[in-house]
C-alpha cells in the first residue's frame, strides 16, 4: 500500500483561527502532516508524489466562481487598506440564494462560512496539492491497487460546492469519489471524522450514485452545528442516499462500533463498488476537540470492520489534531485495515 504525499501542502500555515469569537493558535498545522507521514512510513507504506491534475476535476465538485474566488482572493485582499493579514469574513448572507457581489469583502462573506479558514498566500497552492494527493490516490486504486492512503492536508470534508469552512478549502474526499465514479457505478463515502462531513453531503446531496454516510459527534452542541442531523436524507434523486449517524458526546469504542455496523450495512445495501473513507482521527479520546472517546485500539477495530466491506478503498486524511497519540492512531488504523482487507 502506498501513501500519496506532497510537501507543497505544508506551505499553507496560517498561525491563528477564530473560535468562540477569539483568535487562537491554528490547530490545523503542518506538523500534523509530518507526524502522520512518519507513522505511515514506519508502518511500511511507500511514499509517492502526486501528479498535477490541473483544475478540470475540481470543477466537477466546486462551482466555477468558487474556484476563481479561492485562487485570487488573497491577492485581491492586499488592495484593501487596513485589512487583516489573512483573508477572514466579517459578514454573511442569511442564505446563498442571494446576490453575488463583486466586492472582495462581500465574496469572502458569501463563500467563507466560519472563522476557521484563514486564507494566506500559499493556501490555494497547498489546497490544490492536497486535492492532487486525493485524486492521485484514487487513480492508484482505479489502476488496481486494493487501497491507497492520501495524506491530504489541508483537509476537505467541510468544503461544499461553493463554501469554505472548518479548515477545508477543496473537498478531497469528494474528488476521490468523483475519480472512482469514472469506473464504478456506485461509490460510497464513509466519513468517520468526529465532525460531520457537511461539505461532502452538500456536494452529493441530490445524487443517487454516490452514497454519503457520516458518523460524528451530535451537532446539537458540536461543530458544524447546522448540519449532521439524522433527518438530512438527501433530496430529489438523492433522497435516501445520505445517512447521518450523530453520536452522543463522549461515545466510546463499543457504542461507536455498534453504530458503525449500521453504516456498513447501508453501504452493503447500496451495493457500493468502491469506497472512500474520510479518515478523520479526531474522534480519539485525546484529540483537542474532545467530541468522542475512541481509543487507539478502537481505531484498529473500526478499520478492521470497514475493511470487511472488501471494497477498493481510498483512505483520505481529514481531521485529527496534535496529541501524543496522533501517529499511533493512524498506525493502528492501517494495521486494522490491512489485516482484514481484500
Ligand atoms: Zn474533524
């Protein structure tokens, strides 16, 4: 099994984000990727560099105006006297069926829905290489590898078709699923990050060829607050093809694994031909976000259960923040996955 990784992803490094109305050190740091890469290589995965896939595939997942915005907004921001160091929003519409302003400040408010996505000089380039990483891993799987691990960073599952949020700019898991759809009629995305995968849900909400399933801490008191409820089931042709499984804060291994079984059964019933795992490791009991209480050995059991789907699988790194166990959690996941897969 290979790990796809590009060091260009590390250049995106805004030092602060806004949470509870105040600036804090940004937990989505390049050091996360360093530790995850060390864990992947110590497990024995061989490192490959992604190719540059350009922007064609990005346009299948995101709107054209969104991609133009993301590519150019940092440069445009520099013309605003007295503006913040990093691009940050200060006004939002009450919905997105509204006018689309030309103003940089207005467009930031339209596209950036929270304070955890500062845009710096290297953000666009790093986000593109994070996307290339996931796309490359999906091509490895289409090319015959049973599984491949995309060490994508910044993460992607909170980025919607038109929306930046939750440290996410381009939706890497959605891009991997889009590549797998080139050869597979039905693709499932299973999101095990502690936060609901609202961006991925948004992108595939009206589709019946990509099933989206997310297990996460109940949004009633946890980010992303507005999405991730059990009654969000899809719309139009996509009705019945989105499954949210909110879990009580502090849920541990046994209850998590029990809930996971219903997620896996839905994927079996869907007759998925290929799988993307949106691999957040922030459900761990030591993660700074403190949503759930999955243990390191719990990740091994979770991975083993997922592997028993026996599907071609792209593992796409999502969240998982600095704790002493971050690398161990990836190692445990890879061990559990490899011992049961194909
Ligand atoms: Zn997360």
